[in-house]
C-alpha cells in the first residue's frame, strides 16, 4: 500500500495504516522493530514530524511500544480490534 497525496486522509494516518497492515499480516511480529523515523522519511518521502505522528498514533492505539534509546517495537499483544484498525473512511 502506498501513500496517496491526493487522498484526504492525513499522511500520518496513511503511514500508520501501512505499518498496521504489516503487523496484521504477520510481516512485523511482536517484539520486531518497526521502521525508524529516518527510514519512514526516506521510504515514504514524508517529513520527520509526520513519521513521528504516525508512530504516536500506533502507540496510542496499542500497536507499538517505544523503549527510550532503543526504538519502537511491535507490542507483545497488538490489539484485536483497535480503533482505526482495518479499513476506515476517515
């Protein structure tokens, strides 16, 4: 899934949706690191603050945890039906 700059959904929500999809598909498993902010910036052509917002959204939904000085990792038990999971129409 790519980022669609013409989609009215905010870019950070689109990035979060891509990472959430990778977790749901099993590509990213519990305790796996998610892409760093720098990697998101280069992969998606977004600003660092946008990457930060995407990570904050995933953290607030319970998909990831951030360990200071270590990075952000897939949560041990990602939410079964977190708000924003799956396809949404926001």
